[in-house]
């Protein structure tokens, strides 16, 4: 089916937090805008993060003060947008004999971290004033706070604040806000090529659930994350046949997390890997703990075989956990997540790569790359400013309201209601969208297997699926679980 539409002001390719942030801001500023996402909203890196709105303490070590300061300011603002999806959390940073960084150096870093944060959102643990500043406790007090911490060589701990958020639900809330302000959201629709139309408009061809789709726009924002180089090349060379391939700007890296039942008494832990000195975390997330992450450089664009956790990564995290929290480390892993960071290309090790972002213009196609989840609003502002400048609006001020985003339904509802809401209000189109990205049913003891049938029934009713489609959807979800569970079983073995 070919659908022709009127010319939009802006077409965004990629429905991760970056693209959705751009679409939301464009819609708030009166632009007509649509988003094309080839999978589900947030299905890329934006559902596989460490769930932290943070400045990134470790970037201070690399002298990236501006980035940390900006991200800390954004930490507070994003938390204000979605207070029910962002939880102030105290993190323990244990000091051990033989550590590479002495406690005084960490103290200096945390003093800067507190200072850069400025005024922070109300923190229930600090009497509603601001996120509690850092402090330092001796070993016995650290063990009293988190008794499972390995006592070997423990000298004490620093305690500091950050915010843990629900990454994919926040992305969906941003999409809902964009749609409430007029943005059109098309999931399972892949942008393939572009061509010029009269009057400086561009037509993008996309493959969607109902076949080929064509959308026309005055500007395209390529926010396709780790696939940014590939999408840019495809759009630029189809728009101007014969144009040379643009130079790649990305150096993507894979990171995984293991999801456990809660491993701590509510604190996060910032730890240094004994194997290689990398920083890793235990992050309290609702009833679970996320353990991660890893950093493995992958190709740009990532190959199909590079999109899943490897046995080595799972074993690495399990071994580090066993050393840091020997007691609960034997607890079975519930799930593993995997995402590809769209890092900007730079010299040096991928672990030290900057989290800065860049907007690159190829005529009417703007590629936004790099950055962090926490700074998605900054990326959106920089990108929209360039779109408006191209339209001859000069330095028109951009309206960037901090009004709360639409609220999610919350978890305590019957599965049927959750599924209805996910389809009607949150753009869910597959069982996996509901189970993994609109609810936490994938972390239930049966990994959502029973709920899958109910969800399938609701979706069949709402989306007109026949019986074979309903069965296919259930099988697809079960197959994705089976792959993950096979890997985790091998790692145990
Ligand atoms: C392991 C890990 C941990 C992280 N932890 C944190 C953290 O704690 N805090 C933080 O601030 N940041 C964190 N980050 C960084 C953050 O996740 C990313 O910077 C951010 O999510 C990137 O969002 P994005 O929208 O640019 O990319 P993505 O979320 O990957 O979205 C890109 C989208 O483009 C779509 N797409 C690709 N090609 C096409 C096409 N042709 N047509 C249509 N759609 C297309 C993809 O399907 C995808 O959904 C982490 C990243 C990783 C991987």
C-alpha cells in the first residue's frame, strides 16, 4: 500500500530517547512532525541502560567537567518531568586496601559532583530539600548499611546520591507527550531511502506493517542510535545518487546487564572490577538489582551477531559480583539486557570514549549522534535549533517546558487492563512491547509466560489479529526468552 501525506516540517528516524526527545520538542514548538521507528519505541539502547539519570562520576577522571555538570543539571530536570519514573537513590562506593584511587581523591570527585548538581529535585530521603550530599563512613558502618559487602580489605565507603529511572517507560512517556502535541508515531516502520521533491521537500520511503509508506518532510533528523552511520549513508546517497558515502562518525559499543532479585538493602553500589579496573554497578531497580555493565566495541553498524550478550560478558559480571557480594552472588540471574551505545568515534580505548553528542548536517538530513540518555533534552534542543536555523528562523527561542509527562498506568492492574492501556495509549503493537517495555511482567518468576496469552487475546481483539498471528506472537516472545535463558544456563554451567 502506498500512502501519500502532506509535507511535514520534520521527519525523525529512530524512536529511541534521542529521536523521541527531538519529536517532542518539535511538536511543543508547533512543528508538524512524525517519527519512524523500525521496531518498538525504545527497543534499542534506550531500554537497556543502567537506568541512571546521572552526571557520570567517572567522567570527572577524564576531565569532562562541562559534560558532568550539564548531565547533573539534566538529572534534576528529567526527574521533574517524570517523578513517578525517577527515584533518588543512595550509592555506596566502597574503599578497599590497594585501590587505585585513594579515598581523598574520590572525596574531591564527589565534592565536585555535589557542587555541579546545584539545586536538585525534592528527595524524600532528605526531608524534601535536595539530593543528600556525599558523606564517608568507616568499614563497620558500610557493612551495617549493606551487610553482604565483602569485608576483605574493606576500609570504609563513600555514600553519594544519583537517580534511578525506568528508561523505556520514560521514553514511552516522552512519545506520548509528543503525540499529545500533534506528533505522529509510526512503529515497526523502517526508513529505507530518500528522494527530492519539488519545493525543497524530501520524500522518505519506509517499510511498515502495511507495506511501503512514503512521507514527505522539509527536514529529516536521523536519530537511529548505533545505526546512525548506516541510516545516514542510505539517506544521503539515495537523496543525491552518486554522492560519496559520508565519513562514519560513530564507534558503537555493547553493554549488558544481568537482572537479579534485589541483592542489596536498597543502596546502589559503585564498584571497581577486580579483573580489569573498570567501574561497574549494582543498581536497585524496583524489586530487582541490575548488575552491569560491560563495554565491548562493535562494528558500525553493529552486525546481527553483535546484538546479544556473550557468554564472556555474563561470566565477567557474575565473577565480579561473586567477589563484591559473595553471599547473594549465587542467586539465579532472572534476565539479561543488552544495548549498543551510539558513541562518537574518537581515538583511545572505547571505555574512555566521550559521551558528548554531535549534530551533523548533510543538507536537509541532520544526524544526531552520541550523548547519554540523561542529556536527551539538550540533544533535542541542539538538533531543533539547527532544523529551525535551516528554515531561516535564525535564533528563535525554543520553548522547552518542564511540565510533567503523561503518567504511566502503574503496575498494580490486571494484565488485561495493562495490555489495553499499552495498545490504546502507549503504541504497543506486539506482545513483547507490552511484556518487556510497558510492564515489568518479563521479570515475573515465569517471565510473563502466563500473562502472554492474556496479552495476546487483548491485542488480537484490539489489533484484529487472527489465530495464527496470535500464536505466532506468543511463539516469538517465548523464543526470545528461550535464547536468553539458554545463555544464562550456559553461564551457570
Ligand atoms: C549498556 C548501556 C548502559 C547505559 N547506561 C546509561 C545510563 O545509565 N544513563 C544514561 O544517561 N545513558 C546510558 N546509556 C546511554 C544511552 O542508553 C544512550 O545514549 C541512549 O539510549 C541512546 O538513545 P538513541 O535514541 O540515540 O538510540 P536508541 O535507543 O538505540 O534508538 C535508536 C533507534 O533507531 C531505530 N532505527 C535504526 N535504524 C532505523 C531505520 N532505518 N528506521 C527507523 N528506525 C531505525 C532503532 O530500532 C532504535 O530503536 C547506556 C547505554 C548502554 C548501551
